């Protein structure tokens, strides 16, 4: 091959079984992320099957000065992808190995939580997974990871043991606390909830022993909001840490396994889980049921499949715009004010707004975000199919933030900022300086274009 050989031809020659270009079978699938807010038209898609494939792809991208972006499961897609980009789709890095004695899982970077939990559950273990079963372990964990056991066991990032990754020169590396090179120890600190500093190929993460899983969700008509919010707010003030719960106002689809009178309407939605059986979860249930009789109540013994369904996430790709914000404890009145400002189910309103109870005193290792930033997490989402939709959504989201001002810590939660790069005001100045130093060592030319990277958001490239 000569210097004049087209870049695409070079990639095809070097990675013949892993490269997709426009028009190839599989290209549309690889460029259709879960968040479909923006078009993706990369000139080269690489679907690696091995870490060596990733390394070679990065080496070629560096040689031809093509930026590299990682797709993962596509939940974090937050900007257009143009034809100069090399998109690495990690979905074929899909191995799962469970160490039952150590309570760990070693997984490929493209593995979703559903696959981990399917392998771990027969051993009485589950991962620190989030609300959606289709989210990949890697991106979720690198963004912190707020799951159904977060109050008792902390964020997923705190359970990250090591990461196999590729730096910007194409070198295979291992980030761990006992790594021989200081930069790899610092890389683990960054991967733990802050920012990926290389292309991950696999990771080792702790699993949770689940003696008796209880879970479920309850639904009420929207006019029960004030009563349910007051009861939930009071109950969460002293509920045991084995219960994690989420209060939401959301728009139900016109079809589905719901009472006919609720389909297509805005409903109050409470979802919760406990890995330690029913006792404390039933206390929370009694409080909210005593405030207003639910139209739906699925509370009971559960498994990983049931746990993955209680949040009622949409099953298909959606163009969305969202915010994530860490809050101090809001009053019941503030909860109602925030949820009312979202105007769920009305023209120009949100699709969903939720408040997650995240208060935790779990232990944590050193990491960019392994400590719970605040006791509550506000998340709101609006449909944003085009530029006008994004503008309308941003206006509505601004009203929600204004309503939250009394409880707002001023700190964002980037993983919940759908359709935006939204990592601004997520970390302290000291943490930003530290992660920037790691990037300067591993990717000085900023070859990698990770979505929701706080360094990119701060315009410090």
C-alpha cells in the first residue's frame, strides 16, 4: 500500500473482518445508537472481536489523524458523528466470566448488564446494574453507575477492580491499583466514574450477594402526585439502606400491560428494590399505599428480569434530551413543584421526570466519582427529534431546574444528560486537573472523542 491508498482501503486490508463502511450490511445497525438524537455517518466503523483489533484500529486512526469515538451501547450518544470519524463499536467484545469465589465478573467492553446478571444470578449474585438492561457495563460504570442497590453498596464505579484498555498509541494496557506504571494506577482512578482515558476492551467489576430480591413498581393517576410525594418524602428520611427507590411522573404508552384508563396518560410511578427481602421495602410500600391507593402494584419477590423491567424504560431507540442533577433532600412541596414544571403528558412537556433516592454510606475506594455526590438524583427527559425539538426541550428542562433551585447542589450527573455532552459542573477543579494530567500522558493529541468527557466539555482540548 502506498501513502495515496484511501484510508478506508487501509482499514479493510488491516482489519478485513471488522470494518464496515456506508452501504455495508451491518453499518446502519452499528450507527443507530439507543439515543437517536443525532445522525451518525462515520467513514469507517470498526467492530473489533479482540483487544488486538482495537489496538490496530487505534494505531491506524492515529497514523491517519482520524478521531476515534466509541459507540458502546449508544445510550450516551450526544453529538453528530461525521465521516472523518473512526467509530469503534464494541458490541462484539461480549465475553462474560463469573468468579463465584471472588464475587467478580470479567466482561468485554460491549457486554450489557442483562448478560452479566443472567450469568451471575444462578450463583446468588447480581451486578450493580442500572435501570435499563441494554446499557453496557463499561460506559455505565465509567460514568459512575447509579443502580438498584446503590444505597447499600454504592456506585458501580466503586466496585471497578481493573480495566484492560488501549491508549492513543495503540498500546494494550491494564489499569489497576497494583499496576507497575503510575499512569495505569491513575487511569483506574479516572475510569472510576469520571472519564475513560483509553478505549476499554474488558473490565473486572465486583458483584453483589443478593440473599432475597424483592422488587416492583406502583402506578397512580397523576392527581395522586401530592399525596404520594409527601408520603415518599417522609418515608425516605429514615428508610433502611437496603431499599433503593425512584419516584417518577411519566407518560405511559397508549398500549401495554397497564389498566386501560391509564394508557396514554401521565402517571405517578414508584419503583424500588431490596436485595435483603421484604421487611424494609414493605414499610415504604405501606407508607405510599396509605397515602393513595395505587392502580397497579407489582411488589413481590423478583429476579434479574423483573428488576430490569420495573423502571418502564422505552424498549426502542428514542431521540431524547435530558438533565441529571444531584440534589440535597427536597421538601415534598419542592418535589411537586419540580414534577409540575415538567408538564409531563402536555404539549411541549417532558416525557418523564424522576427523583432517585441515592443516600448511601457505603465504603468506597479512590476514584474520580466513587462517593455518592448527594442524597438525591434528579433526572428529566424530553423528546428531541430535531433542532426545534431540542430547543423546546431545553426550555422545559430549564424550568425544571429553576423549580429545583432550593435543593440543587450545583453539580450535574453527566450520565443522565441525554442528547448533550453535559459533563460541565460535574467535578471539582482538583479532579479536573488530575484527569487532565492522565489524558496528557495517555492521549496528548486528544485522538479519542469520548462522549460526555468532562475535559472535552470544559473546552480544554
